[in-house]
C-alpha cells in the first residue's frame, strides 16, 4: 500500500480511527482510577570524607554502592519496622525502599514508596536517620583522617504521587488507539477494495446466491428492453 492509499484509507475511515483513539484514551483513564495510588518520598544523604585527600574521595565513591546495599538490607528493614511499628515483614518492607548512589555529588538518594504519603515519608526519613546513627557509631572507632561523615541534607517530605499517572496513561492509550484505529482503517479499506467491491466477490468464493443489491446513490435503474 502506497502512502496515498494509506491517506485515502484514513480519510475515508477517519471516524473509526477517532472512535478507537477516544475509546482507548477513556479506557486508560478509567483503568488508572481503579489502580491503588502509590506515593514516593525521598531524602538525600551527604557522604563526605573528613579530609580532602583525593585517595579518600575515590574510596568513598566506591563505598557509596556498599552503603546503598546496607540501607536496603534485611537488617535495616527490621530496624525501620521496629522504630515505626509498621507490622511488616522485612520481605514486605524492603521492596518499598530504593537507594541510588550519586557518586559525582557524594550523595545517597533514599526513596520510599507506599500507598500512604506520610508512611512513605516516615520510611525514607527513618532509613536515613538509622543509617546516619550507624555510621557515626562506626566512625568513633576509625582514625580521624579516614573517617566518613554522613548527614541528612534535607528532611523527607510527604510522598508525592508516583503512579498511576492518569494523564500520561490516557495520552499513551490515545496514541495506541490511534495506531490501532489506523491499522483498522487500512484493513477496512483493503477489505472493501479487494473483497466486497462487487457482488461476484461474495457469490464466487463462498458459493452463495445473491438475493439482492443496493444501487449506487445517484445511479439510475436500468430499464429492461422491450
């Protein structure tokens, strides 16, 4: 099919394309309203060497990934649950916490998600506080020149809506519906052109008798001779 044929098909069956696109967008919007909301809160930790020695800075970059794993560990989940009294198992709590090391900025980003924006805030903030307390205790037994200072940059705020994004889902649904509608329009146009243009296209392959035909609009009926 050429581009011209495609555009003609879209023009002829544009109503179908529009209907399918709208239906898909509305369906995506409605489905998003049925999905339980998930809120995400975040907090940043400063991780900085006690001295500006280049070697120590490079070591901290390597340690950031280890620190991130410590914050998402089972032990940390148990400590958070004990402090907040969430009544969750470590296996249920750990997936709610995500830690991203930002090596160039010497930061750890702790993100927590939950169906309650305030619980997400509490989880993120508590994880940060426990890790800071743990690191400070460990640094007491470390030489001052090799110490790592960890502090909370800003306190966590109540979580913001992470998903579902109803507007984005509706837009994606509309885009998908447009593609599906376009494909349907092309199929209709091809079906019309190749299979049901004439009555013989039905009577031949299917071995059916043609009982009647609808004349074209504007056409004049043929008169029988005599």
